[in-house]
């Protein structure tokens, strides 16, 4: 089946989730060709839940001893997160191709993806590679997605669809990689079943205490911070380097474009806050969203901070 995405372009349903054609082709191809290694790290998020941030944090943690990441020409200062940690499906297997010859030779390799848990390549599930997942409260996630789609429509000279219509599509679960609740619950349940493989973060928690989560992620990835690193303030340096204010103002993020898409890097940095949804939701929309959250997440023990 086919429907409209938030920016008005067509999306298609496959194994219960919705995709733009290029992303669906990437998913199918990566499932066919991608061979995960036990040492791989996969950064997975639902759209607009802090992908750009989590990629930067993961890269900084994993690469801190290999690269001069705290120098003025650090890759974290000169490259966009999506170039540092490319999307597995989109960057390596576009248009149903097998482009794995271009695949990263770093060790460990770090990939990003938005593929739902149930559709992940088998080799990711069956190997000992690790997954870090981040979700976000559905109110802010929805606003962020809507604003991002509005910018895309503007850049592509397409008439954006109305806020009300976009909200309707969201509530029906019709949005890229959606329904969002299926995505989040898929990883939530898998993380409870296999906590050594999947570390589950919430945007709001990471925002509230970034150092704590950076430390936790390093432990999970098997590269804990030493006492010397801790006393030298390495965790705090990583937090600062990857902070919204720092990343937003980098030249590459002010003027660069996301490779292969033409999307401005600046579109990935809007407010970077928790609770901004209150500026946009009407009381009846809030009521409907709350009901949706209650209905979809009840019994899961998963809760969200809305402010
Ligand atoms: P807002 O639109 O609410 O500002 P993604 O990276 O998954 O596309 O998500 C984008 C959202 O994460 C945007 O949210 C963006 O501003 C926010 N974001 C980007 N970089 C961030 C950072 N370093 N710290 C916190 N939030 C960040």
C-alpha cells in the first residue's frame, strides 16, 4: 500500500512499517548483503529522536584513543555526524545496490539506521555486535519531524501539507519508519530481553544528565573510561564537544549538506530542547496524543518525560 509522507512525497508499507522508496531499497539490500561483525556498533533511533547527537557521542567515545578528537581539526569539528557514522541502509546500500566495498574499515565500525527491530538484517541480530537505541517523547518527536519535513518541502519547492493533516497521519502511524510506537516498543522489548546487546536511552534522560549516559554507553560498548580519563575530565569534554550549541555552530553544520541527499545539515539542528511541543499542540491534539500514548504503551512500563 502507498500513502503520503509528512512532506507530501509517497511512502510505501513493507512488513508493517512505512518507507520512502530509497530507504526501502536500502533496507532490502542491506538485509541481503550486510555482514555484521561482533565488534560493530549500531546506533539506532526513531526519526528526530536525537540521531545526530547519539552518533556524535558514540563516535567520540569509541574513537577517543585513536583520533585527536580534542584537537582543532577533530573529525567531530569538521564532519557532520551522518558522515562520521553513515546510515547502513542509506549510505552503503542505496538503490538496491551492494556497495559494501565502500564500507568503513574502522575498527570498531559504527553504523546508523532507523530500521525497525523486526526488519533488521539477520547478521545484526545473530552476531555479538552491540546496539544503542534512543527514543524521544512522542510530542517533541512529532513536532521535530513536522518541522523537518516542512523544511524539506520548502527546499524541494513542494507545497507542505498542513499541520492538522500531518498530525492525522502521525496518529494513524503513517510516517517514515512508523508507526513510531511499534519502532520504540520493538527495541524496548528487545533491550529487556537482551540487555547486553541493546542499550536503551531516552532523549530526555540523556539531556538531563549527559555525562552519566556517556559513561554508561562507554561501559556498555566495552571501552570504559579509566580513572585517569575521568580525572582529566574526558567525559565532560565529550559532552561539550557533542552539545547542541557546539554542533549547531560548526561551519560544516551551518553551510554543509548531507551527502547524497542535498539536505542542509542545518536542518538537523533546530531547538534541541525538551517540551517545545507546548507551543504547537492545541488542547484537543494533546488529549488525542495522550490517549494514543496510553493505548500503545500501556503495560510496557515505558514512560516518557514531556517537559
Ligand atoms: P528539535 O527539532 O526538537 O530541535 P535527529 O538527529 O534524529 O534527526 O533529531 C533531530 C533533533 O535532535 C532536533 O530536535 C535537533 O535539534 C536535536 N539535536 C540535534 N543535535 C543535538 C544535540 N547535539 N543535542 C541535543 N539535541 C540535538
